[in-house]
């Protein structure tokens, strides 16, 4: 046993380095992927409104955000390539064990991304004058659909690792596909797909609202900036309550299939006495070594209300599971509270917007506009927090209950992983720094009448373009 200790210690340090690298890669990429989904569908709505009404204001806003969409796709593609690279470098044993299932799912995502998104992006950017409005609208719809299909396959693969189904296992621990319907539509997939899609749309909405409010602080009567703000806030008003309901349903399902994760979310180390109910822990500092919370602030029984929908129900506590099967509690505990807190702020933002619309001060109340600017990153920060809850809460497994993360990492030294991590981080900082600079330069000025871009060729009397 003594001879194995150095190897195990090296593997553990390499594992933490690989997990850190994946966290950096996915954190950068997921924001861009989500913004692609939200912005593509925003553009689709804008072009539909232009075609239906003929009002040039919609086309001006479309062309303005199309430039930002192109920038986002360019930077997102670069970050996605890095993400694929580190999969092969750091997680080769996961690929060997689960590649028969995860490989096809990832392949379908690539097909959707390249054949729909990349294939029609050129028509979106340069084809309005050449192909006519109707075919151009079809291209915009294809790109928006492609972004959703990409999310479908990625989330199917990720969800399968949380709730594996439709598989068999070989003697050496490899997963083999037996039922592709069960694999693709695994138990957690509907919840995660809906929750993540709504998060992408809400994150894009708060960002568009923040940018529009910033522009209105300088030019309060710009009708195009007003249109952007109005559309973004209607999205927040409509989708935030839906997200609350979906999140509750997702939480109920997670309680059934991953009770350790919910116990970590709640910081519940021991089950309360019968009838006492589960408290709502507003704050605390989870201590993994002492297996308790320091400085806990809690409301009695309120946790039972949203966990069990009564005032006396309880959940399985962390001390009911093997210590080696418990996820890291502090990041899960705090990320969940950040996600919920930002969600409540978005709910308040939507409610306040309705009041200000009624009072006809939505576009001129400067304090309100500044609050929208400050809320610009809220949707994406909440999304990253939710992703942290989901993925860190799954630990110590990659395929939940079947394949541990320690058994998924490549036999690569910590030094090599850290060297590539620094290289990836520097690359991201360079690319994202340039992209962010260009983005802020574009957003500094609001869209204007006759926004630069390809002019449409409208049908003549004979119906030809």
C-alpha cells in the first residue's frame, strides 16, 4: 500500500488541476454559447416584426445586434475549440469508458452547429441584399434553430451523466448504448433543457436591457434604444416567473435522483427531529471537516415549504451518506444562494418595469436606468452559479453513481495540466479582452436610423426580388 501512495497523491493533484482547467474553459464558453442562443432568437423576433410591419426601426436594431452576434460567434468558436482540446487531453479515461454514448451525442451537436449555425451565418451577415427578405428570414431562423439544437444535444449528453439510462456495462466498466431513446431523453434532460434555455434567454435579456439603459442615459429619446429596452424587459417579465416554476420542478426531481446534492445545497448535515421541519438557511459557513455550519442564520420550517411543500417534511441529510460520496458543500451552498438571489432581483426588475411603464417613466427615470445597467450581467452570473450547483453538486462522479471523477481523468502529470491551463487562460484573456473591447466600442453608441449594413432588396410589383 505504501508504494501506491505517491501515485495516488499525484493522481489527486492532477485531478484537481484538470477540474480547475475544465471549470475555466466551460465558464468562458457557456456564457458565449448562451448569448448565441438568446441573441439569435432576439434577431429572429426583430426580423419577423420588420417583415410583418415594414417599420425600419426593427431592421435598424436587427443590423445593430447582428454585428454583436457575429462577434460573439467568432469568440465563442475559439473558446469551443479549446474546450474540445482539453477533453482529449485531460479526460481520456472518460472517453474510453463512456465514449460509445457521449461520442455520438457530441457529434450530433457538431453537425447542428456547423451545418445550421455556421452554414447560414454568412447569409445572415451578407445576404440580405442578395437573397431577399424572406429567404434571409429563413436563414436567421435556421441559425436560431441550430443554436437550440446544439443546446439540445449538449444538454442531453450532460444530463445522461447525471441520470444515466438506456445503457449496459461491459466487464471492464465500459458503457454500451442499448436504448438511444432512453439515453437522449434521460430522466433529468427535460428539466435541464428547459431550465438552461430559459437561463440563456434571460441572461441575454438582462444584458440587452443593461446596454440599452446605458445608451438611454446619454440619449433618452432614441427610439431604437427604447425599443431594445422594452423588448428585453418584456422578456424578463414573462420568463422570470416561468423560470421560478421550472426551477422548483427541477429541484423536486433532483431531490429524488441526487439527494446528496440537495442536502449540500441546503447545508443540511443532520436531519431535524420528526415534525420539526427543514429550516431555510439564509446564510452559514459549511465546514466539511467538522460537518456543520458556522454562523448559521435560518428560518424554521421554511425549507420544508419549498422542498416538500408542507411545513413538517424533511430531506436526507449529509450524515446519511458515505463521506466519500458527498460533494464539496461550500461552493454548492453559496452558488445556489447567489443564483436564487439574482433570480429574485430579476423578478423585482420585471415588476418594477411594469410599474414604470404604467407611470410612463420607463425610459427616463435615471435611477432605474442605472439599476438596469448594474443588472446587465445578472442573468449570466445566475446561469454560471446554477451550472456550478449542477456540476460541482454531482461530484465525486462524472457518471453519477457509476463512474467517479478520479477514474475519468487522464494519466497526465499535474505539471503538464497546469502548463496547459495557464496557456488556455492566457489565450482566453487575450481573445476575450479583444472581444470585450470591441463589444464595448459598439455598445457605446445606440443604433441609429439607417444603421450600417446590407440593405434589403424588397419585392417589386411582380413579386420578384
